[in-house]
């Protein structure tokens, strides 16, 4: 099955994306976004269930012939970021921005839904359209709450696919890995407690800043000296707060950061060594440490069969050069929890600006190339149909 998009249809998808970009809503507050999606599904004649785990929605396209079930997922929430782009459809909500492309994900899934429902009589099986809230709300997220709330209670997918815009890839390219695609994302907050005092009398104090500094330096040795060099791990301290005044030795210091891994055994090892380093470094300097360690999303690990399906679909429609070799990312992704329960694959859609100088995801200057939207729409529709056909003959 080959899907084509008219100029009018492409413009409709662009306008949907721009509407969502102007009106972003953060995790758990996507009520207007959900209403917009429901209205579009109604307009397209697609039955749906709304209110799943809050603002989640499931659209249901029943093909004209019986067969297996494929699910397509788009996340719908925005980020608490002040937009700094100069585009004509910037966010109208102070401090909130679609800096991760979820506006495009939603618009593309709606566009694919319309293509699919118009040809549903040719489809053998069922296609589920999952519009997921709270992807950015780690560590809880939105995928697990939706599944816990009965997302697939009546319609379990045989395979599930997710697509994410990727600014490092040019328009027309699809990024896919057979296994690791995105990393596990854990976070930590450590409060070091010492004894404060006057800067001129350090011998009467236990300097919390010194404890934190020692711990930070030792933490950086975990990856370089405890983890197999052929494995992947990153430990970043992204925030530190301490002190009252230039001449006061701090009694408290707080650090916050993240640990990213692919392999579950490495994830476990990183956590164990983290605790050992924090506790030993604080004790050696006469202080104490209060650790708040939160395990976030697991690693997003594709199922090889369905990664191959994505690759073959992209090649069939866009050519061999459309599927370059890519390295996985240690960025976290809530889609991982679907893949822990169901077979499937997560892939990237190239959205690099024509300038060739992209800003990264989660950046206030992030912009995507709208020329990619039509490619993403057709990728979703084609991979769904191709997967149904593959399942039908196995």
C-alpha cells in the first residue's frame, strides 16, 4: 500500500502542528491538547476512548478485514521552557514550549490516522492510535499509567511503534537501531550536612562544600575506573547549591544530577558504586549524606525483528540512503515501558533545519524542519500497514 499526501493535506498537518506549538501544555495539564485531538478524531470518523490516565487517548481503526493489531504512539506534552525562537507561531504560554517536538508527533499521528481511516477497507487488522500524556514527567511518565488504566485491556497490540523527531538527522533520513535506542535515565539528589562557622576559623567547622566537592570528583571516577570501557554509562552532576555568604563556611550543600546507561547490570553497578562513593566521601570528612536516588525510565531496547521492519519500510519508500547507520542516545524515553511489555521499535525522524545547524532537543531555540512532517506521516502509516502484512503471513 502506498500513501500519498496532497498539498492541502500537508498544509493541514503543518497547521495542526503550529496550533499545538502555539498552545503547549506541560505534563498532566494537556486538557486542551486532548480536546483538540478528540475533535480531530471525531472529524475523521475514528472511534476513540479518552480520559485514559488523565489526558490519554486511544483511537481505534478497524480494518475491512480481520487480522492482527498494531499500535502507533505519539506523546503530547510540552516542557517548562521559555521559548526563544523567532518563528511566527511561538508559544503563547509563558514558560512553556514544545521543545522536544511532541507537537509534531501529535500532528503526524493525526495525519497518519486520516490516511489510514480513508483506506481502512484495504487494511487487514486493527490500528491503535495512542496519544500519550506526561512523557516528560519522569520517573512516573505516561506510558505505564496508561497501561495500568486499561489502555490495551480490550485491544492488545501484536507490535507497537513510536517515532521521535531528531535534529541531528537531515530531512529524509530515518534513524533506527536493532537493539539499544535510548538510555535508562536515573536521577539523584544528595544533601551533605556538616557544621558551619566563620570563614576565619575553619578548624571549628565541617565544610559541606568541601564534602560535596570531594564527592563530585570521586563520582567522576566511577565510569572511568569501574565500568567496562566497552559498556556505556554517563554520570553528570548538573546542579549544586551551598552557602550563605562569602565569609561563612557552609553547613549544607546539595547536588543534583543524572546517571544514564543501557545495560541493566551496568545500571545496577552504577547505583551501587554511587552510594558507596557518596557515603565514604562524606564520612571521611566528618559529615553525613542524605541520598534521594530515583530510578527513572528503563532503556529503550528495540526488538530486532521490528527494527528491521522499520528499516525495510524506510528503504522501500525513501531509498537506501534514507537509513544511515546511527548510534543510540543515552537520552531517556518513556516509550521504553511499552517495549518491556510488547514487541516493537522506536525510531527517529530527521528534522535538521536547512541551515544544517540544529539546536538540540530541550533547547529554548529548538526548531524542526517542517518539510519532514509529510515524511513522518507516511512512515507511520506505511510501517503500520507493512507490520500488519508481515504479521498476517507469520
